[in-house]
C-alpha cells in the first residue's frame, strides 16, 4: 500500500476518534497541533490503526514516533 493511501485511512481514523476534521494532514503534524488529541485519544488512535491495518506496534516503536510522517513510515514498513 502506498503512503498516500495509508495517510488517507489514518485521516479517517483521526476524524472518527477525535470527532472532528479541524486539522490538515501533513508529515509534520503532531498531537499538540490537533484539538482533543490527548494521551487517551492517542491510545484509541493507535488501537484503531492496528485494527485497520492488521498490524501490532511494539512500545519501542511507538516511543520513536515524532510526527505523522514517522507514523506513516512505521505503518508502511509493517505492511511491506
């Protein structure tokens, strides 16, 4: 799956979990830039991503996430 398709699916997940679409998807996007994205919703987002893509993240991998770009790269690496 290409990076854009992954990003599109993650955007749908974000809208579903956060219950709004008041953000712009880009590689530098971080949780602090998005209203309502706190530690609790972060875990819900990660769980939904794991479910959507049938992948599992290790805690070590999650700790290395810095922004949306690194998340997209991680999901893509799991799918390849």
